[in-house]
C-alpha cells in the first residue's frame, strides 16, 4: 500500500486544493444568515483566544488560568498600543 499523494509535493495540486477549500468556504458563508455568520465569527475568535492562551502556557510554563489570561491580556494590550502608534506623521512642507 502506497502513501497518498501529498499536495505539497506538487504546486499545481496544492493550488487546486487551496482553491477548492476557499470555494467551499465562500459557498458555505453565502448560504448562512447574518446570525449564523456572526455566530461563526464568535467561534473563530474564541478559538484564536484559546490558542493564544495555550501558547502562553507553553511559552511561560503557566498553569494558573488567571495568570494565563492576564498574560494574554497584556499581549493584546501591547498589540493595540503598537497598532495605535503613529509610525508616520504628515508634516507640512515649509
């Protein structure tokens, strides 16, 4: 018995797979009501936060949930500050 073909070994097959997945996601989203889309967005957000917490636990060796979520909050605050920071400013030419 041979192993199934790995699409990563064939760029054309990988592109075809990516396009099929994207197409399926778009068709599924188009079939959803606004409420279903909102619920899906919340589920995705919750999943991202869970992965962030798992990353904190792994990186820092934390096990206490209050410490883990405090660190997640600290990191999110840091990202917000970086996003709000004006890297470029417009100055009037003299």
